[in-house]
C-alpha cells in the first residue's frame, strides 16, 4: 500500500509539473508581446507633458536613448528633468 501511494503521488506531481511548465510558457509569451511600448508612443507621451518645449524634450529623450538607456528609463529621466510649473 505504501509503495502504491508513493507512485500515485509521484505521478500526480509529474502531471502537475508538466501542466505548470506548459502554462508558464504561454503566459511568458503573452506577457512579452503585450507590454512592448514603441518609441512613437513615448513621443506621444512626451507631447502630453511638454506642450511648450517639445523639441527640447525630444532632444533630451533621444540623447539618453543614444547613450544606450532603456526607452522607459529615458522617458522617466526626461520627465524628471522638466521644470515644475
């Protein structure tokens, strides 16, 4: 009885592990494809923040982007650099 119980539990564990890895792959693929923000979307967001001086803000954004920073970090730094009105 003890050996039979262990084999049933091990079988259920293997099935659960297989189902979990299958669903994990589907979730990771879906998550990566839905959260991609393009540079154009960041430019639109910058135009919402910088109504008066959009060209300067875009220049700062692209300067940071050329340094190799992540676009989301470039956006946050550009917003943080803006003078509060």
